């Protein structure tokens, strides 16, 4: 498995690398700037940034020790400028404080499951082939997707499928899962995919790709507590930005993007009465949006890297300290 992953890495193309760097670059112009890659993954965005900014110091977070090992190898030529941390990104404030960098110049979040995790059958994220139902971004975690399928109540299964997978037929799928596991516990993906397919009416199965996609998304989010972690992490990250510092967040599904949009909206909102003809000194928001809505990939960018098809990019800059 290790050789399979290493062989894959040179072909790994980070999504919208140049576009993302262009948003961060104005914050990285002073001597020895610090950039945090909160989801360093295989190191693609980090490698590009280190190449572009000779004095850059990079701090990379990842909950996946295997991804960190690959990043460490990939970034070895910049070792004196790189610090890699095995941690979930909702610890960003605590870790940066411990490292002596309470305020940094740039922070990048590239959310969701990584290319390596998707492409490695042993990690259990795939629904297009029969693999173990794992889905842990950090293999040291205790709860797997199989554990959830085999132990959650029908009500809780329906809730996560509806909330995290935006699945219209959540109740039907949950009922069938509970019925089937009474005979044989779930262990691999092929059986789950078939049950999901059978639970969804035929007309609905003919649109939107593999009907199991939403169920697998919901299970992955639940296993890794992704949305709650994101809700904790983005406000912390904003507090960690120096004056002129920038945050860029890449989301790949609507639930993530809604959280990021809401937090950035609050951080950039003017808190004065709407009928006030001017903004009093000190009432200006500490952050300003850098993107109008969410940026998406162009057809050319999608053709170059199909993983960019669903990306939504939002960015903001600290323009003043809070009053």
C-alpha cells in the first residue's frame, strides 16, 4: 500500500493551485511570512507556495499521519522552513500559540476528503468498488463507518443521511439498513451500495450519478465530525490572522460552504443601524471579503483537474483589529 501511495503522489494535482496562491500572495510579501496550510494533505499547495516565496515559513496541519509522512518527504527540500503537525485543524489557535506564531499571514483550508484517501481502497471512502467501510481520515480514531451502520438507531441513521447527505430518501434507507444488519452486520461497501440503490425509487436513481454518493458523504462527515470541527476552526483561524493576513477556504459540498459563508459574513458585517448614513470610527468590521460570493472553477480548470468541478472558494482579509 505504501508504494501505491508514493507512486501516486507525483501525479497529484492540487485544485486551482495558482488561483488559490494569487489570493494568498499579497499577504506573504513581508520578510519571513508565515502561512498555515490547515489541511496539508499531500503537500501540493504547500510545495507551490514554498517555491513562490523564498522566505516563507509553512506550518502544515493534518489529522492523517500517512498524509503527513508523504508531505514531509515531498517538502523535504524546504525542511528548514516547514513545521508539520499531526492535529485536527480545530486546534489551530492552541497549536500556533505553542509554536510561537499566535498571528500568521495566511491560512488555507482545502476541505473534504483528500485525493490519497479517495484513491486508496484500504481507506474505505469509495462507493464505486467493494472496500471495507472505514472512512476515518485519522486511522487512529476508534469509530468507523461500519460501526455507525451497525449501532446507530434508525432515527439517528435517518438524521445523518438527511442532514449530512441531503438525502431525500433517508428514512427508507435507514429502515432498510436496520433490517438488513439484523441478519448480517455491515462490513464492506458493495452491500451498502446495493441496499441504497434498492431503497431509492427507480426514477430518482436515473439522475445525479451513483445514488450511494449522498449516503457515503453523510457517513464520512459523521465518522470524522467534519462540520462541527469546521464550525470551531474558522473563527479560530480568523483570530489567528495578523493585520493584512488572509484566509482562503476551499469547500466541495454545500454544507461546508454554508458554514464558511455564514462565518465570513458575520466577520465582515457592519454592526450599525441600517439607516445610519455613515459608519462611525471604530465600528468598521475587522475583516473584508476578497471574493464576491464563492469563486468556482472555469471549464478549462475543470478539464485540467476534474476534482475542481465542485470547489467553492471564499476568502477574506484582516483589515483592522477589532475595537
